[in-house]
């Protein structure tokens, strides 16, 4: 257990920051799961409205430092490739 005032403060800050990071990561992963599930069904109409939201979540994850920008680019590229491979709506 920390004894110095500065160490106690750092422990408090770390605890708060960890909670925020966990929340942000959970939101990010849930958004990815949702779009991947929509893409897996093969229904373009179902995935269409979720795609911009998923791309936004990926960009926000980069801003918050959850993922690297190259990882974000790879994720977005793969999502778009899967979306574009779906048959067009009639």
C-alpha cells in the first residue's frame, strides 16, 4: 500500500482511469460485435445503418488511445470489404 501522498493520489487516479478504459473498451468491442453479426447474416439492409456507427466507434477508440491508428485502418478496411462483398439490395 502506498504511503506517500503522491503515491496515494496516483493510486486513486489509476483506479479511476482503469474504470474509464474498461468502459470505453467494452463499448468499442460491443459496437464491433454488432456490425460483425449484421455482416454475417448477409443482409445488406441490416448492416447499412450500422456501418457508419461502427466506423465512428473505431475512430473514437484511436482518439482515446485504445487502439493504434494502423489497427483502426485495418479494422475499417476489413469491415468495408465484407460490406462491399454483400449482395446489393434489389
